[in-house]
C-alpha cells in the first residue's frame, strides 16, 4: 500500500485541466436547431461510413486507420427540431452563432484572457463517428489568461468555442449508434496551463472554480453531462497521461490520486485514458496532435472589433467566485451550501428572495430540489415565479418551511400555480396564534415533559406552523399552566 | 493575400508564408489568407494547430523557416495503375470540381489533384474492381463550363474507349453535371461501353466525403455492368448504402447540398449499385454493350437559349433572342405562357417562328409531361408551331436543340427530330412509380 499523504510536490505532480461546458443558447453553433435535447423518439436513422483522410496520412498509420474504419458503420438518430441537414453533414454550416460567441468572449474576459483580433474556425479531425463530418469545429476565443485562486494566479492557457459531438447510444459488432441532437450544441472549452504544486484536492477545487466562473454568464447548461472534464496528469517518474470524460467533479481528486498511484506502480506511457465508473481509468487512444487541425473554409473568419469587445466588457457579469465569498461572508451560508447554490440552476432567483433566512432558501434550491428530483418529481415544471411566490408566502409566515417539499411536489404535478391555493389544498395554511394555542390547550397536559409536549403538538400542526413558533408557544403554555 | 501594406512589410523583412514569427505576444507560423476575412489581420498558426487572427504590428519578427509553400504540380497525360492483370481496365477522366479537389491541410486551400495513386488511395476498394487509367483533361468548376467543354470531354471519352477501356468515369463538379451527362448522351454515337459521370457533394478532405462511395460504385458499374449508356452515378439516399445510375438525359440535380441530389426525372434509374456488397440491380431497360467504334458528333449550334417564363414577364425580353437560332421555353404547368393578357408572349413567339427560329416548350414543374392541346391557350401555342417535347427535361431539350440544329434543314425537321426519342430523353409512358 502507498500512502500518499506524502508531499505531492515531491512526487512532481503536474496536471492540466480541460473543462467543456455546454452553452444554453437558443440555437446550435452552426445551424438553427434547438439545443434543448428533449426529444425522445427519433424521426429518422441515417447510416454512414467514414474514410481515412489525407490530413492524417504520414502522421498516423493509415492502414490501421483504414482497418478501424472499415469495420465500423455509424448510425445517426435524427430528432425533430433538434437535428437538421447541417448536423447530418448534408448542408454547409451557417454563420457562427453570435449569441454563443458573445458568451464565449465573456468567459474569456472573466478569465482575463487576450482576445484574438479575428476568430478562425478550425476543423479537428475526429474519426470515431461522433461527428458526422469526420471533424469537430473549434475556434480559439481567448489566450493567456488566469484565474485567481487562494492568492495565486492559476494559468488559463486557452478558451475555445466548439461544437459538441453526438452522444453515443451503444456499439455492437462495429455498428455504432449515435444521437444527432447533441451534435452542434455550443461548448466552451477552458484549458489550464500546467498546474504545479497543487494537491489533488486543490486541483478539484480549481476545476470547481473554473466551472462556476463559466456559470457566471448565466448561459451555461445544467445537469448531467453539461460539464465534462478532461485532464492530463503526470509525476516526475511517470509520463503525461490524458484522462477523458470526467463528468462528476466530486471524483476528480480521487482520479488524480489514482493516476499518481498507477504511475508509481506501472510504467506509464503517453496515452489517452477514459474514466471508469469507479474513478479508475482505462486506455483509449494515442495522444492527438496539431496535425489534426486545418481551417474551416465554408464560413469567413469573424472579426472581433474593439466596439464589440467594449460592449461585452461593459456588461460583464459578476464572477461567481466573488459571489461565493459574498454568500459566505454576508449571507452566512456554509461553504458547502454556498458552493451548491452556485452550481445549481437557481442563483439568480436565490438572490432575488427577500425576508427569508438565506440558508433556508439555499437548501430549498439544493437539497430539497435534489430530493424531489430523485423521487421523480419534474422540477422543471416549477417556474422562478412559483419559487418567488413560495418564499413570499414564507416571508409573510403564511406557510411554514416544513411544508415546502409537499408544496413543491404538488406544484410540479398539478396545474394550480398559486402557492396560497396549493397550501390551502394541502391544508398547509399557517395557524394563527389563537388557533395554535387552542391546539396546545387541547393536547398538552400541564405536567407533560417538554419534549413529549413538543412531539405531540408538532405531529398535529406539521406544515401549518414552524418549529420555532411551536416551541415558543408550548414553552409559554407549560410555564403559565404549571 | 494580405493587404498591400502587410505584403510590402513582409517582402522588406524577407518574411514568407510558412515562417515562424513573433507578433506582439503571439508566436506561431504565418499562414496565407485564403479569400475570406480581414486582409489587414495576420493569420497565425499556434503550436497546438489552431489559427487565430492577429492585428498586424510592425514589431513582427521572423524566428525561423518552418515550411515552404509548394506549388501543386499539374499532371498531364494518362497515369496508369495496375492492381491485378486479371481485372478489367477502366478510365477515369478528370474535369475538376469538388470531387477532384485536394485540400492543403496546412492552409485549408484547395487545389486540383488527379494522380491515379491519389484516387486509388482515397477509394481503397478500387483495387478489387479494376485497373485504372487516370487522365486529368481540365480543371474547371462545372458552372464555368461552356458547350464546347462538352465536346472536349466527349473527345477524351471516345479516345479512351477506342484505345480499349472497358468503361469510363468522368469526374465532374455537380452543379452542371447533368448538362454534361445529357450532352455526352447525344454527342457520343454508337457508344459501346458504360460511361459514368460522377461528382461529389462533400469535399474529399472530410472523412464523410461521398466521393469514396460514388467512385467505387461508378467503377463497379462501368467495369461490370452491361449498360452501354451515359449515366450519372451518385448517392441514391442520404445513407452511405447505394448509388443510382441514372440515364444522362433524365438526370437532374434537385437539391443544393444533399448527397442524393441527383434524381431520375420522369424515368426510373437504370441501376441501383450497392456499395458494400457490390451488387448491381437493374431497374430499367437499357442499351447493351457492343463492339461498335464510338464516334463524336461534335457539331453543335451554340446560339440557343433556355428561357424561363415567369408571371409578369415583359414580352420584349424575347426580342433579345431574335438573333438566336432556337430557344427552349420553360413554361408553366403543361407548357403555358401568357396568351391572352396584355403581357401575352404570343405575338413575339409568332414572329420568331415566322422568322424560322424554332421555339421548344418544356415545363418548369420539371416532373411530368407537357401537352399541346388540353387548354385553349395551349392550342394557341401549338397552332403557332411551338414544339412540345413531351417529358423531356428543359436542360436536355436545350442541349438536344443545340445538337440537332446543324443537322436540320428546316423548322419541320427540327420539330420531327425534337419529338423523336434518340437516347432516352423522351419516354413513351410514365410508370406509376418511377424513381422511388
Ligand atoms: Zn441543425
């Protein structure tokens, strides 16, 4: 057994991160399809082959590539409204989505990057079929920036705007099935420079900070698969190994630790590895190089003039990393809760709520929502207005916080959209003091132990009065009637 | 090309495309600017392969030479490639277009390349089908072609056939591919072997290019089928599964970008050619291979026009064609033009016919057959002497008129020849399901 409480800098741990975040733009990067990815039933399945291309001749073993592709047939599921002839490689791309470019430039500025005077879209050869064209389109939108982290500047080497690839459904006997609707969804890729002198936990923390910095724009998608992380890890006696497709931030530190251990035991060579569900990695393919890139000539380069850039700078959102500090200091949220609310879909509405304990609001948007989702409640049916209504009712003490889960569940499942109506239906309207006192008088005997009395009253009034009020009233009753 | 200011600076500092340069805080390889974008912005390739635009700055310095721009070498004459003596030999004649273009992966620029080795590399299953004679006769975007180009291509095809090729592939840009296919159908007399006109809708630099399947299916078709006709051979669906061989006079590009853009109009495709298992399914009647010697009838009258009638058309437009030797009109529906309104074309058409200029009627509906007498307006036209040409495509009618004019002695002759099927351009009947 290795004990890696030892100094990671002594082992020479170096890492690089690449985060891919899906943008929540109305349309895809190079066509006018929706980016919602909501459709379930494909309307068409198209069969395709890919061929070895000249860009790789001489640099990659062409025979091997030919053999690989010869044995493979790709099937693409098309979805209504979410995939078109552009996605199917049957129509030239449309101009670069300007909404996506603006968001990507915002991200670049949030990371203090230099912006090229002209954005040039490149084609990066990809032969696994995940792009119908055989390449992925990608463009540099920022270079040589940094992220402030614990008093140091973490180097951010590049921000790119690129098209997401098809999601794979399955593979059997060389027949690979893909979904076309994710293809072309805009992604922002953030690449760090070499991270030296950080522990695996710090590397995970940096990844989190990068993620929420992107989220500061309010234009990032949420949910599973909306952020994907690649990293490369090496130690002095190992080699640079790329690890692809980490979807869960929480296991990053563990993956880095695992890779360090692996490199200490095995003789590592430069390669790409993919993450297994347990956080271990397996070999994927050789490292790609610059030779896979050539210019996209179907659309002209996009100039970034000073006026456009000035407008973006003027409307730059507050970085969520600043918000994180503010939430902890001013709103007295625990670090855990502050981080979770920033990672959730609800930062904006969270900040709008007035007159309610911030930790109650934050835990509603994180823990309560997560629990409900896990039990199958369609949370997306609840609008921001519903949430505001809910917290207004809570602020005015018309409902108790204990009633929140049941109210939200009913809200998601029914057409009633007014909180007061939902609360009434559920019998969750708050009791007046007189009503509460009446219940206490009827159920509590003067000689009852305090805890027992509280238990009885709470079971009677659950959801109609909050615990603090009940405790106060019971205390008063016991004190006066004894 | 960069702006004059930058070009001058580069020349003075002896900096060339392909040099590693430093501009401000950026370092990378100076790239050429291809056609698009801001010519006063430099294009720099970073070490990770990305290109970015960088504001020009006089502090720009050369670091070292990374690579030099190589001028693509034009190849002339026939290149032969023999895979296996037992296989038949076919010819691939290159004319240009997307299918024959090669991408320079450094710059993204495209150039013509038609070496037999390149084709063989790109279409690996050729080695199981045929030995190849490759010949680049021109490098032309298909929209730039002129009627004389067809004659030039026909002569090259005849030359290859007469030296013994078992079948011919003509690679071609797709935009006017059906014009060339129709022209070759008329110009090549006594055709003894299959001729496939082939293009691609997705350029060959893509892993997804349709070139591979189209050339493979065409090679199989011309090497192994018994069909001695000129056909277009391209994708039959959006899948990579089969190609259709469509009679040259009945084929038309019906989509701007899909790979199955070419459709058999008013006719069934001659054959369905399965790519992977190389099966050829015959779907229509055809002329068989024979031992005749092919001849090129290269005499064409180029003073012919194809005119589309549209609502609101000023009849004076036709005055321009008074000096022409014949016109084909794309009428509406069954073959109408304005007849009774104040914008009636009848007086002008009557004058042209009287002056001995044949006027041929086709339909802008593309699908279906014209008719000379269903409606009164149609009868007016046909009584004037307008030549209705059944279900012939407008472009085919235009080419056929060019082809027969030098042979016809009078308008009556023109009418007879235009209304007589020569190479499948007119069908007698239309099958209920023809092209699906
Ligand atoms: Zn689309």
